[in-house]
C-alpha cells in the first residue's frame, strides 16, 4: 500500500502566509501573487512586505 504524501508548505517572506510550495516560483521565498501585485502596482517587494506587516499587526 502506498503512503500518503504530506502536503509541503512554505511561509511567504512578504505576506507571512503559509501555503503550498506550488504557489512559489522555484528558488523564491515569496508567492507568485506577490510578483503579480508588484508588477501591476509598480511597488517594490520591500514596499509590499511593509504593507503586509502593517496589515498583520492590526489583525
């Protein structure tokens, strides 16, 4: 009988969200959605990280 694989997760360094490794680009520590936000808003990764840190402090 085959063993069930445990879903591998990783924590995004920008958002602080733990999610599946499938949501990350290879050799990156932030989710694909962060890159999409960065491209669409012209914000830097550091600016997005600061924004998410501020949001997480209020939650």
